[in-house]
C-alpha cells in the first residue's frame, strides 16, 4: 500500500495540521482527513463502477494530496489547485512513484477545479470531490456559492 507513505509524510502531516488551524472557524466545507478519505473512497468506487484500470494507490494518493495547497490559498491567496500540484510533486519525489505516475497525480490535482467527466483520474477526482459533500445537511447551505444544481441534495456514495 504505497499511499501509506503519504499518511506518514512529515510535510503532508504538518500541512494538514496547519490547515486544521486555518479552518477552525470556517463555516463552509473543511478539507481535513475526513474529506480527503471520502474523496479517495468515492473515487475508487467510481473507478470500479466505470471499470477503469487505475491503480488504487494512485487514486488514494491523488485524493489525499488534492487539497494540500489549501493552506497556501488561505495565506497567500494563491490558487490551491496549482499550488497543491507543486507541493504534491515535492512530496511525491520522496515516494516510490515513477515520474509518469507523479505527473499523472499532479496534473489531476492541478485540474481538480475544472469540470471533468472523463473516464480517467482527472474525471473521477473531480466527481468524487463534489460527491463527497453533504450539502443538504450543511448549515451554511444557503450562503454557499456552489450552484444549486452542483449541490448534493442526497448522498449517492
Ligand atoms: Fe480543492
Ligand atoms: Fe476537495
């Protein structure tokens, strides 16, 4: 299970702890380990349902790292998709992933803000990220800037 390396990576864990502090007072969706694992599991289900041949470790690693740039966005205003792809690349350099795998993971992270319904890593990451949110239970639902047709009025996964 190569994705275990992410869960033990010092940089990942310190950014996750920093993000927890930065989002302590946030009323909208947070981006902690629960969100990251929700996205990992849903993306893996989607991959199985669609019959895609994507390595489970690649899916989990991508999901765990996809919001790793969030803290930077709060601090500097820099877009977290691109910032996250760069940080993820730094973390992945210490991991047992090939350069092709690293490129696949970081490009999916960089793209996760853009709608994608492709039968590939980008498509399942985008979909799982959206499907993970229980909007209908969220107290900030009315104020949230997601379009009504994007919000989840039921949980499917
Ligand atoms: Fe994100
Ligand atoms: Fe996310």
